[in-house]
């Protein structure tokens, strides 16, 4: 027996030496994105509908608080979900969670949908006969809800006014004319006489646009105008602004304005501003909005000048169009619900471009995911030093999606938002698809576990800052308190990351946590690290004896974990793939969910596992034809004596790698709850041998499709000829590959 085994081993070695080792793999990129991203990340961005009759293009900037000229029009993009009015007294938190805006206005129940006067974009155009004025609303369920007022300083001779008409309640020096636009009509208002002249107006519900056209014979466009724009709720007649009641957050004497446009990016970059509305709230509280103005030089519009879209270095807010339309407005929910809260087809996200950025570069990307009860501006507003360290010090593009709300826990539409934001950043700004780090704080740290482990091929590293290893609070690996008490939610059934930690074989983790964390128990994180240690995987675990959960974030001192962020590439095709997944998290309708890992694709779970809440499917594939480098684990511990934030201790497990062994024509495939997969024999290395064996152990019937088979190669299952698609019964079996010329 031993002699036979030795002879077989020598023969296998001879075959291996006769076949060159597979070439060193490089990470695979598909459509500018790393292989392994779900289909949603590869979809084209939908186009927003253009309003019927608009005689210009759709050249709006993607950066909020910026404008540009194009084809006879001046296009402006406002901030999104910033419609909160002046500051007075909070009656509720309009955006939910713990991320209050500075403005305190809320909407009445009904078609305003908690977002009814939110200016998304504005445009001003010039033709030979008319000037055109357009407002795009973020939410427009009923055209009778919003109203907008343009105020003009045309520079004409005569006395100018300061007070805005139509019951707005604000002022700005030097204005002489206004244009009131509602769902009921549009009127040109002479501020010296208060005379109104009706002008043509249009409402396009599909594009959510109001438009007005002013004949140049009525008001000639010459020189350069200063234009301002404010929005609120229309009165019953649609010819003026409705009063905002005091029980909706308005103080006595304050304006009836929810949103003011033409606030620049620079004006809304104040610390602690979580919805880009601090400057707006301050101006509305004072009543003077003079500082928010747009210069309209008509000669540049007449010349049909085109200016490039402005690229803002450092932090900014951008927008994209989602592939799903969940409705309009903002739903009323709470932080114990993982359902999407921000429904609109247009979603904002925060981005930081390092000062070294230039178009065409492929810089590393960091997905920095927000905490529970906060949003996309969390880190820019609360932890600007952290953003600077990741963005400028590392030379990385940094992105924080809104993820559809403050408590999504990055499930379903919340996860979709991450992929769609990444795709738009890669497409519009550029990023290296092979150097992406996924990171986050608290709930965002959980997402670094969740998404990093579900898509380990996609990321180069995962960084968890005070993140729970489960959706909620883990008491033991088998017992916890879910962050969503709804038994139908994924949080309780598929929210635990412990069963999928095996996926971290090629994804190193950096974890930082405070011992006195009262929201994410320290021991639950220690258990997570201990399991990584047991598996022999790489990790860096920084513990801070004096830190809790909230103060840890507010101090903005994360120098050590950020110093451990890598900029090297993600793992290319390995020889050993361990991959477990929750089939219930696969959402074909959204285009999300685990579906492949390197040279294994089309992963499908058995029906009994797929239908079971919390069910896990798992595959372990080891290719001796693509041997991984040998490695030894090394552990070390280091004290952090500095006060950044407080002294701590680092435990680390790393790999010391050596040369791989000679390739062998052999691959093992162990399946649990898997009904099908595709194995790329070329990328796995076995396709380069004249004969090879795949040993399969499966607990259920499975269909194994062999991709990239060399021409003339035969396939046998347990000695019986079959094709490239092999139906494997439950049990242990052997699939053999061979050249046709080698058959007897």
C-alpha cells in the first residue's frame, strides 16, 4: 500500500514538473470594477427624465453647491435633503436618528412627504426670444405642494427693494424684480409697484420640474444679474408662500422658507453640519439671504459658453441616480428599523478627493461607512481629522454613502447604495479597482465585516472602528439582541458575521475598540478576534483601555488604525478558497448578494438552505495546481503609550510567506448546502495538466459546471463519461479530466 502510494506520488510529481506552474495571477477587473462585485455595481446609471419643452441640455454638475455654463444655460446643483428652514425649536428630527439638521422646520403630513420644498437643481437659460427659469424638486408628489421665488437684481436704475414679496419673509439688498413659480402659475413681480404679470409656466411631473418662460420683450436680459432663489410650501391659491406654523418648528417672525438655493460648497462646509444646512439656517434665522446668490452674465449664455464641471478637492457632497425608485420623500421610521428612509431616485453621498488628485488618476479608494443614526456627512462633520488622514495623508479617494438612511445596517437597499455609489465614483472620478479598503465606525464597522466577508475578492483590507460583529449586540456567538426587532428583518436572522468569518482567509482586518464601550461589548469583539486567530488569519487588533463608544468617535483620534491602512492590491486568484454565505441575502431584484469568489462563480444554494432563515451555504475549494505560498503565522503585541486617543495595546497576527510547492493535478471541492457552481479550470490551474482530478464531497446533489476546458479535454464522473456540466449526487465522488488522445 505504501509502495503504491509512493509510486503514485512520484508519478504525480513527474507530471507536475512536466507542466509549468500557472502564471502569477493578477486581480480581475470587469467594467472598471473589481471582479466579485454584485451585478448592481456593473449597471449603467439611469438617466433622469428631461422636462418636456426645455430647450437646453441636462448639464447639471454632480457636486452640490456648484454650477456651470453649457449650451446657452447656467446649471446649478443644490444640496439634497437640506430643506430644514431657520433655527428655532425642535419639534421632531425630520431626518430621523441622531443626525439633526440645524434648521428646525418640519412638514405637515401628506404629499409633502417630509421633503416637499427641497430644491434639487435649478437652471437659467437664454434663447433669442425668451429667458427660461427651471426648478427641479427632489420630491414632487403633488404640484400644489411647493412654491419657488426667484429674486432678481437686474441692475436697472431706480430704487431697489430688500423685502421679498409673496409672503416669503426674507430680505436681500438690491433686488428689483421677482419671479414666483408654483404648480398654479408663474408671475413676474415688479417690486417697486408690486404689480404682477403672468408668464408661461410648465409643470413636468416625470422630471419633477417647474419651468417659466419670460419673453425678452417683457423683461430684457442685459448685462449681469444677481439672482437668488428660495422655496417653501404654496398657499391654497398657489400665488404665495404658506405660513409655517410654530408647531412645525418656526419661531415668531421667522421666514416661511424651507430651502434657499445658490449656497456654494464653500459656504456649507462648517463642522458639525450633518445636512449641509448650517449657513442656510443661520441666514434664515437672521432673515437676510443676500450671501446666497448667483451671477448671471447674459453675454456668456448668449455665446453658449461651455465650462467644465468643477472638481472639488477635499470633502464635498455629490449625487447619483439609483437603479431603483422606491418612491418619493422621506419615510417616518426609527433607528430600530432597517427599512430605507430616504426613498428618492436621487441619492447624495460624501466624497473626499486628496489634494494630489487629478482626472485620469487611479488612486486607492476607501469606503468609509457611517454609524447608526447618522448619515453620509458624519465623518466630514464630526471627524474631519480622520477624513484628512485617510484622504490626503494616504492619497485615497474617500466615499461615505447615505445608504438610504440612518439605520439600514447595510442590508438590501442600504447595501445597494454602497455599490451604486462606488460605481459612479469609479466612472466619474476614477479609482483603482484593485486597491479598495472597506472601513466604518459602529454600524459602519459592522458593514466592514458584513460586506468584506460577503465579497472578500473585492477588497484589499477591512478596517473596523468600534464595530459590532453582529447586527445589534452580541452576547455570545449564538445569542444576541438584534438591531431590528422585526422578526422578518435580516438583522436577526442573517446579521451574525461569525459563521462567515472563514471568508477572511485573504482579507486582512484592522480592528480598533474601546474596553469601556457600552454599546458594542468589548468581549464580543475579543471573541471575533479570537476566531480570526484560531483560523490563522491576519489581523491587527488595537484596544484602548480608557475608551467608550461615543467619546471614542467624538475625539477624532484614530491615528494608529489609520496608519495600518494598506494601499497594496487585493488578493488575486488564490489556490485555497473558503467561502460561506447567507442565501437569504441574495436579492436578484436589487442585483446584490454573494455570487462568486475568484475562480468559483454562479454559486447557488440548495433550496432547503436558501429558504431557511439564517441558512448558510459553504464551499471549500483547494487547488493543488495553483499552490499558495507557504506561510507561518507570527504573533506580536505592542503597547501604544501615546494619548491618541488614550494609551492602548495592539495584538497582531501576520504571515511570513515562503515559496509555493510544486503544482499538482489535483483539486478538492467540499460543498455544504450548495446546489451548483461554476469552476474555471484554467484559473484554478488544473486545466494546464494533461490529466487531473477533482475530488468532490457534497451533502446534497450538486451541478458543477467546468468552464475554460481546453479543447479535446474529456470529463468523467467516477469513471463514467460526462460533459462540461457534471451532475454530482450527494456523497464523495471523483471528476477526472484528460486529453482525448490519452484515452485507451
